[in-house]
């Protein structure tokens, strides 16, 4: 049996009407004899409301309990959607990330998926169920719930698709697919039929909001076909594929420029010092510091006497302090 994984984001499941549209699309696929696994996000701005609520109750951030709280948003969605499918006469089962076998590394707030134990999902599929799985969450080896951070439901969907050797991973959102630029900014932006993993990885890292780069990275590694589609329209969408090469190792297509994107919410950190570029090991130390502190470097450039680092605006102060402590106070760059 072919299996398709479908992921629906927060705007696609925001209310009862939109969940009914999601039901229609799921049932249409299921009636073709295809096994359907559905990954869903929390409805609308539920996650933001839960974060706000926590801040109203306590003054400190307690990572373990915050992950437990935030995971309830997706659990509400899977329960509602599964009940709605059953109400229409279809066998369905709602699963938390733990019940779906999504195992994480124990990092609260932005955990990595270590593996997906596929047997539980497969059992329900082959029993004829539509399987609805809570995205954005998994469980570590001690049974603690971990959330996956921004774009976590996309990551859940691609990881589950890879584990099940699915035919395709379909990412449903409120746009028709991936455009050459943000249509809200560039009125002449065109919908792309195809884009490569490498191109969308660069675009996502630079600020494009359709897919998170972690999910695309997993898709590229395991060559999982990903399609971005509109929940409310029957449009082809955008297929994400690997670059195709000929026998000589040359690219078969002239891909050219495809996407232009921008990101307003970034900051530049500059490290100044004589002859910094003369020592390549400096870059390894900077990247190691970023990785150890779960900080994503968006871009890095250099001159003879300076290294420029682009990071998200909300973590720039934190990384500046880390760099100062390690590079200047401890003098590990010298």
C-alpha cells in the first residue's frame, strides 16, 4: 500500500470550518486506496496564547513544564480532527508524538528527532485507519515530552514520511506553493512548479517562511519528495526535488535565479581583530560555540581584520555575550 503523509499548519486547522476542509482533503486521498498519515499543528495562535498564559502565572521559564504545556495545543487538534473523521464514518486514530513513536534527544524547546519507531503507526494504517499525529513534539528516553521548536510540525511530517518510506510528504498551508518572492511584497511573484532542496534550504535560512530548513534538510538527506500545496485549493503546488546531474556530473537543467527573499529580524555581530582570517580554526571555534548553545548562524562573512556573523535578532545579545566570554575573556582566539 502506498502511504502519503499530509501536514496541516496552524492556519489550515484554525477553526471548525477549516478542519472540515481538511477532512474533505484527507478523505479524498484515503478513498483512492492510499494510506494516510496526517500531521497537524495547534489551531491558529494557540501556541502563542499558551506561552502568554504561562507568563501570566509564573515569573520564570521552566523548560520541562513549558514543553508539556505547549504540547497540549497539537493534542487538541488531533483529537478534534480524528473525532470529525469518525463522525463521517471513517476509521481514525489520534496519536500524540509519544504514541506515534517520535523519539527525541531530550533538549527542551528545540529538540532533535533521534528516530521514529514506525511500527505503531504502521499497525493502525494496515488496520484501515487514518492516522492523525500531533506534530511539534516527541518524547525522550525518560518519557519527557520535548517540543521541536519553530517549524516543528514540518519536521515531524518529513521524519514520519521517511520512517514509513512514504510515497510523498505533502505540506499544506494557506498559499499555493513556493513563489519566486513573497507575493505580499512583490506583486509579480510567480509560483514555482519545482525547486531543489538546496535552493529552498538557502531561502528558508535567509527568511522564507513556507518551510523550515530543518525539515527540508531531512528531506534532502533521505530524498523524500516534498510538495507544498494550498489547503483550500486544488492546485499543483510546488515540488521540492534533488538537483539532477548527467553522467558527467553536470547539472541537467539551467536552474538560474529562482527565489528572492528578505529577513528583517536579524542582527549582525562583528568580531574585530588583526589577521583573523589568517587562522581558519577561528571559524571552527565560532561554529562550535553556536552549536553548543543551540544558536543558528544564518550567514558568516569576513575581511582581513573582521568576522561578521548574521543571527536572529532575538538571540543576538545572548550570542554576543557568549562570544565575548569565550573569545576575549578566555582568549580562545589568539
